[in-house]
């Protein structure tokens, strides 16, 4: 390996042109003025017994964005309740962009992480998977990998059709809200040219609270990404405008004026935290929603399981922004959820909603590892403490050439037709899914509403997503190293992640306390289609490594290596290595109540007044995207809905409910989503089917796949 000092000089030489000179960057810029911290408090008395118009539970990505918008109206009083701390004690770990890849604070021992683990996954060789989530002001936007990738127009239109509200939740409505959070800055002309980037300023927001930009230094392997994918028949485009199928260099949540992470706290909250009508309490966890009959009137909270309990009152509404795990947990312990589950724990049932905690989906991901001749990767930062300290010192000085300014960023979304090697194989694959749909849905749950919701979402996927130019798999270039696992090798990984899994899981409490972890069962690979899509995605990733110009730098494949060749060998390897891509969704889905939905189209919980859910748990289908950018768009949309829709019981307002069956929207006359999907599919059928052909597509559907069916049937016992 090149010595660290030489490596650093090589890095600087490779990036002779940077966005800003180091002298223009001041370390002081990273700290908000002290007056902006006035509204933050750790004193429970600031909320206890007090009445606010809105009580926002969860000071994470959506919670802070929403609370900040609400506080624009000086006549409204807003309280935010956050279980984690401000994060001021770990400012560098939060703000250094690549720190999330070089250790970071999202780990199993960190007090800034919720330290969630899934149940043992039968289809992943019995492994339990770590699910990091930020327990800190700003939530996961403070600890994640910084990708800012939006969903496609096809997916958003499909959501609108799925809930019978294409106007309210289609792409044309959501796109302005997605842009509203963004201040976009392009990279230097040198990087645009060297990385062969396609950019379109008109697709981006230019005055939002969160910075979307690019790393201070590009890894050399990034320069070969787009030309390689183009040689495989994958076009390049700016993905921000609703067409994210193809190869691109993703935007990251980086403020290019000082090379720091831009996230919900320093983007939304800090600039307005002096407002007297906004109070943010940290270090206290919500323990129960307070109801008067079926009206939410406040929230109980405490610092620990044995600590004193306090209460804050909501004059208008309680808003849950506690995430895909925290939201169903809090609803369930408060008496909102499946009656059988609540009664088993002697919880008084306020509202029987079988869908609370159900419909869980997540992206599943892994990587092939390569030994390369690229000049450098992130390996020495992870394995050489001296070099890591030098790089961190450079970042603290505002030097854009520090590797701490450079998270991973090269991405390609590949559709089903490409993965399967052509339209005929893709069509056969979808037909097999349809043929086995009823049996699999029945195995997942015996509840008729849940079954109806799964059938509706599957039908939407098969109609709008699977045949279209939508990313069925995400292929990512990872330059940040492998923690010295391969000695002096300059390692680069190519990741593959399924984007539209059909496996479904759940989040269910097993105690009456929110301080006890719920049971998280994502049901990974329990639908036999998922392992086949992942298998094809990993084959595609290998093909990338074997295609010029990228292949010119590949010395060998370190993992899985030459021993993995057949479909069976791939699938066995996949089950032993894949893990979460950190994008769960759906546990309080926006769907008709008759289909296991939890919230209506105005985000109100069905049958309850004064209670809304505004976080990624309401998203009823997976996206080919990373969650943060869509989450900001959701918060911006939710703000307008709060102002424009009445405080009434969820599902009671005919203008904004999803109680009408979505079956007609899903299986009847195609709506906007179908038209968009058809047009995009036609575009995709122009010679883009370059993949690892020669597989027996659909083999796992014979007899529904014995191992998968066992896992699915096990789920039915808990539904």
C-alpha cells in the first residue's frame, strides 16, 4: 500500500480543482451562534403540565422539519419531544461527512443509536440483523450515509393510485415539496467532466434549508463509474426530476461552504431555534399517548423506565414522528393496534387497527469486494490511526481534500428487464409472482384487512413498478474501505440492494413500556421472488467489475470469489452476508382502513381525532431511493396538510380519506401511474437489457420455495 503521506499528496494531485479554497473556510462556521440554541432544553418542567398547539413526538428528520415550519406562525406554540441528546458532545462525529463510514456513532454500543436488532431471520441463516437508527436531535439524518436520492415519478404516482388519491399524493404534487428542502450546489467543472456527470439545475431546489451537494474529493474509481455502466447499456442522467433509472453520481447532504453534514438540526432547527413559540426537549422519551375517549390530548414522557412521568398537553394535535419502529410501538402501548396483541398485554384498546406494525418492508443489501489498482480508497483511514488523525485534522481546517469530506456517491438503478436479461424473462418472472400471490398473502397473515393491503400493494408493484424503468436493484460503488480486512489491498466494493422487495414483516411490542425494544421482524427473503432479484443484482454487480474501463483497475475478486458461480452458490452466499440498507417503511401505512391502513390521506390515524403520523412509517410501498430526501418532502407536504385539513377523526373526511377501496385504482382502469409506467417501460425496451443471463428465472417458485414458505407460515402465527 502507498504510504499514508504519499497517499494524501496523490489525493490532492488528483483533485487539483476544488470548489472552494481552504482559506475561505472557517471552523467557526460549523457552530451555530449561541443564541440559536435558546429553545433547546433538558428541563422537563418546560413541557410538564403545559399546553402547546402541536406536540411533535420525535425530533428526527421529519419531526424537526415539520416543527420548524409550524413555528413560522408566531401564534402557534410547538413542543418537540426527543429521546436523544442534542449531539453537541459529538459534533465532529456528526458533522464530518465520511465519519459515518469510518466508524461514526451509529453502532451497537453508542448512546446516540437506538441499538435495535431484528428477530432471528430464518431465510438469512438464522441471523439477527443490527438496525441502526439515530437517537439524537436530527434522528437518522445526523448519522446516516448522506445519500440524497429521491424516488421516481412512477413510484410516487403508484402511491397516489394505491391510496385512491393520485392528485394528492402523485408526483406532480410531491415534486415541489421534494425541492423545497433543497439548496443544491454542483461540483466543480473539473469533477463534472472527470466523472462524466449529467446535471440539470432546473431539477433541483436552490433555496431550501438542507444542502445537497457533492464530496470535496472524488475517489478515482468514481471517474470510471458512468462510462462503465454506459458500456453495459445503462444511461446516465440527473435523477432529481423523477427519472432515477440509470447511472449517476448522487447528491449528498453536505454543506460545501465548510464541508459539513447538512441535516435536520442544523438545516431546519438551528437557524430558527430562537423562536419563543418553539420548545425542544431532549433526553425524554414518550411513554404513552393520552386520550380522552378517542381524542388525543397529550403525551406522557419520562427520562428512563423508572424515572418520573410527565405530561404535555396538545391543544390542537399530537404528531408522531418517531419512525418506522418507534411509531407503531408508541401507538401499540397507547392502545392503538391489533386487539389480540394489545389484549395479550392487558392494554386497554382505544382503537382496533390491525395494520399498526404491519406492512413492514426494507431494502436488503450486500457487496462484492475487489482488490484494485486504484490510487487510493478509504482503507487507511480505517486501519491506520495516524493517517486517520491527519485526515481528520485536515477536515477540521476546512480542507476539501480530506477523505472525511468524501462519502460514497456513485449509484446505478437497474430495472427488472435488465436484471433478468430481457423482457421475456422479466414477464415470465412477474407471471410466476402473480400465480403464487394468493398463497403467499394467506401465509403472511390471516387477517382479512392485512391480506387486502398486501394484495393491493403487490398488484400496484406488478402493474406500475416491475414492468417499468424503475430501479428494482440499486448498484452502489463503495470506496470507503473494508477496515483492513484484506491487508494492504486497495479494496473497493460494489454493493447490490433490492429496492422493491415483496417480503413483508412487522414491528410488535412484547411489553407495555416504550423503554423495552419491540420485536422487529422484517421477514427478509420470505417471499421467494426477493432472493432471485438479489441474485441477479449481484451478478450484475460482478459484471460491472468485469466491464471496461472499471475492469482495467480490478486485480481480483476477494469476495465472494471464483467459488461462487451457480445460482445455488449465489443464493447460499447471499443468505449469509446480506443486511439492511437502512430504509424500512410501512408500519403505519397510508392505505384504506379496510386494507390494513393506519392513516388516511391527510395523515390522520383512523378513528381517532387529534393524532397524525408524519414519518416514513406511513409510506405504503418501497422506493428506489434513500429515505432522507423523500422524508423531507413528506414533512414539507405534511405541513401544508396540517394547515389545510381539519382536526377530525381519521377516515371521516371524504375529501382526504383512503377508506374507499383502492382495488379499483390498483386493478381497474389504469391511472396516472400506469400511464407513466407504460411510457417509461417503452423507453426501457430500447436495448438496455444487459445482464447476467443464463439463470433459471423463477425456479424458486416451484412449490413456492419450501424454505421460504416455512418462514412465511411462521409469520402467520403472529398476524
